[in-house]
């Protein structure tokens, strides 16, 4: 089982920053390649595209892991919250 040092929202809150970081980092590397080899603007464009693809891949992977984790927690709790219908509690 995963570590319980931090709540789930803390562990998954950095995914957006990872997307931005991957995009910005690879864009900067592409900018450096452009300046070094005179390939302007292709190094930057390729860096941004690769950063976005990698960041989005990580975002989807982490989101699916969070969904699986939440489903496992719901199953282990034993209660099926979805079976409770609104208005059926005697109101």
C-alpha cells in the first residue's frame, strides 16, 4: 500500500506543477538548442511539444492512479455510498 505520510490531495496537488515544469524546462532546453545551432524556432517548438506530451502523460497516469486508489478505499470501507438515494431518508 502507498505511504500515508500525506493526505491524497497533497500527494496529487503537484501534478499541475509537474506539467508546467516539464513544458517550461523543455522549452528552455529548446531555446538553448536554437541559440547554439541556429535552428530558431524549431528547437523551442519541439521542446514545448515534448514537454506538453510528457506532462500530459504524467497527468493522466497520476489521475488514473488516484481513481484506482479512491476506488480501493471505497471498496475497503464496505459501504456503497452510491446506493443511497436522495429523499429516501424519511424526509
